[in-house]
C-alpha cells in the first residue's frame, strides 16, 4: 500500500535567518519539493550509488584497491537488498526525489503496531539540508494520526543516533552493534 505520503510531501527550505523553523546548512534560494516514489528495477544503479556513499567513510580506512572495494560494495549491497525484502516483504521501498531528481532512498514497513523506518539514506550533497528531517517528521505525523509508534535501528555511536534524538526518538533497547529507538506522539502510552 502506498499512502498519501508519496504524493503530498512538500519540502520548503528557506535561507538561514528567515525565521522558519527549518534551518539548512546549505541554503537554497528557491523552494524545492521532495517526494517519495516507488523503487523501480531501473533504479538499481542509483540505489547502489546511494548505498556506496553510506560506506565511503568506512572504506576509506581500508587499504583495498578499487576493484576490491567495488566487489565488497556489490556483495554487501545485494545482501542488504535481499535481507530487507526477506525481513520486510510488505515494506515500501522508495526513491527520495527533490524537484524530480533522485537524491536518496527510504524503506518503511507498516504494521498494526508500528511504522518501522528500515532505511533512509541520502547522497552526500543532499545531506544536512533538512530533507531527512522533513521525511521523518512526516512519518511521525502519520504515526500520530494512526495511533502508532515509529521504530528503527541505528548503528551505535553514529551521528544518526544524535539526529534521531533531536527528533525526539528515545533508546528502547540495543544489540552489540545497534540501538533500537522509538518515537511516540504526545499522549501515547509508553
């Protein structure tokens, strides 16, 4: 089921100091729209590019040659894609677009108890511009309307943990590598 989130999400980024609640570290002079569209087979090279960008910092610490890095990324990308589809067969696999151009990916899984943010990733030039914040706030708004919580897992000690905390997610558990986090709307029981 693809809901209204895909068609009515608008991102308006105003220059810093404009008085708008949304601040951008890379202000844009014009308003842009952001939306989600269903992934298509033809998106595979783009999705690989997004995935590879999320591993660049980590791979920079290795002394691997380009061919080894490419093989590793390909193997890990394919494993991630299979794993997500196996664990979340009803998941919504989306491409994030800004002004009609693909800039990232988002995977959501809705159940009767929660909306799970399985994955959200943006290409580096589109990070820290408020796009992810708007998308996550939209998911939280949907959850509030439906009386659900939003849950996700995030790599421990990553900058993403602090970002989710700023968005009022709270730690509810952990594994060796990940923190389990949850967002509850006002008035929802803990």
